[in-house]
C-alpha cells in the first residue's frame, strides 16, 4: 500500500490518495479543493481510484468531490453526514461566500462496514463528535482520522452538530483501543501514532 498526501484549499486540509502498488487501484480520501492538482497527481501515479471517501461533510473535505465524474469513481460518506453534501448551509460553504453543492453519495456508510478495493480492505469506524457522521478509515495499520483526531489535538466541536463529549468518547473508545503503533493520518496537520496521542494529547492526558 502506498499513501500520497496533497494539502488542499485555504484551510490546508489533507487529501490522501491510497492505493495498492500492484493493482494500481485505490481510493481518494477527502478531496477538499484543488481538483486539478489531485487529478494531475492521480495521472502521474497511474492510479485508478475506485472510491472517493469523505471522512465528514464539511466543505474543506468535500469541495473537490466533482472529480468523481472524471475518474468514474463512486462517492461514499457516512449516512449521518450525507445531507451535508447537497446543502451549503450544512457543509458550511455558505459561510465562505462560495456555496458548494457536491454530487450525491453513491454509498452511505455505517459503522463497522468493510469496503474492498483490489489489494486493500477499508474498515469504517464511526467517530461522531466533530460532526454526527464523522468517520475514520483503518487500512492495515494506517488510520485516516479526518477531523476526529489530530497530532496533539482533536476536531473542533463548536460548529453545528458538534459535540465535545461525544468526540472524546469516540476517540477513547474507538481509536485509543487500537494498537499503539497504528499510524494516524489526520485531516489537517502532520501524521502521528495512537501511542503518541494516548500519552501526549492534551485533551486526554
């Protein structure tokens, strides 16, 4: 498995291209902006993305979902955030002055679901708190944590649908129970590990 990160948009969100090096099939996680840059990287890597997965429905993570048409990829998001794709008020793009309406989801995900892409198994972990439908993706020993868990931080909970108590519960019960050497690839900022966050994250120490 290979992981390529592209930092996109004004809010510097991490978009990840994750693919099997043998089959060249993979997924794109959170194409939030800079669609041309993402498409160029996909072509450069000679990757065939089968799925685009949004970790949640905020504009900085869904703003490039239109690339699904050019890539003939399916779009997936948790069922509790699917309404954000089609509503600029809910995905918060209306507050930026540039309203964004995403293509609708082809697949509405649920907790515990497993998605198969050639050479990879993508495990869906529901981690509500930043948004009601926030998810993390576990692929082998790599966790793509969206805006649930950051290096020494967690997602903000003061936006509509946010719930700090729920978010901290999600992290403690769903993420901190993973092996400590699991590497975390967050929605913003640098990578970390579960072990580092259990010992050093100020929200849990």
